[in-house]
C-alpha cells in the first residue's frame, strides 16, 4: 500500500515551511537535453540571481529560527556551486561544495563527517548531483533549491527529503525555492 507524505508527518517526517523567492531562475525558452533543462542554461540563468540566495537565506533563517541553521543547497553545476559558496563565505558563513566530480574522496568524507556533527563548523553544503539520496543528517533544517527541474519530480522529492528528516527538537524544515519552473511542494501536494 502507498503511504503519503502527510501520513508520515510528524511521526517520521518534519513538515516543511516553503518559500518561493521573488527573484527566481527563469527557464522560459531554455534548451532541453534528455528531458531536462541543460546544465549550462541553468547555470547561466541562475548566475543572474545568485546574489539573492544568501540574502534570502539569512532573512528566512533569521525569521524562522532566529539565525543561520544547518543547510543543504542543491545547484546545477560545479561552477555555480563554487560561486554560491564564495558568496556565502564572503558573508561569513562556512558553506562547502560537494559534487559528483570530487576526486579527493578523503576531503569529501572529511566535509561530510564535519557536517554531520551536532555543532559543525560547516553551516551549509552545496550539492551538485549528490546528497539527494541516501544522505541522512537529521538536524538539517533548511534546503535551498537552486537547480530547476523540468520533469524530475522524483529527484526534487528526494531533495526535499534531506530536510524533512525528523529529529529531537526539530519542529519543521525550511525550503527555499529559487528555481522558477520547478515543481513546489505546497499544502495541497506538489504543483
């Protein structure tokens, strides 16, 4: 039998508070490759609004939690992720990128081990085609969607799941959607 997300909340999953930013990646007319928008288009268009992401994050985490919280940001490419990390770091927040291109497994493991700590020195991980599945850090309170999807509903749901893990004292997770055109989870389901 099928179980809905609402049936799993709040016993197994934390509910989400969702925000769609005013400045989002506009994918109107973007090139499509294998059913999804091309990574290059996502990056080129996303870089136009990338400066808004750290500001939105500071604003929303302060309003919802009283300050920065452990976060995972999902982005389209390594170049985009590097720029986003640089923007967060310029504001004084330790965000580190992990991607499918990581050649240094020891570095990746070290970053993940540090992020898993309750009082991690890493505030956020920026993920490029990783961490969507099988990554379980229950105290992640915020997710940022900066990777627009055209059809990959299952991947979007997996990303939401990284923030919906329940943990002691975690009343809800926060989801910041910066990608126009992506499906967004609402109180009525995914739209």
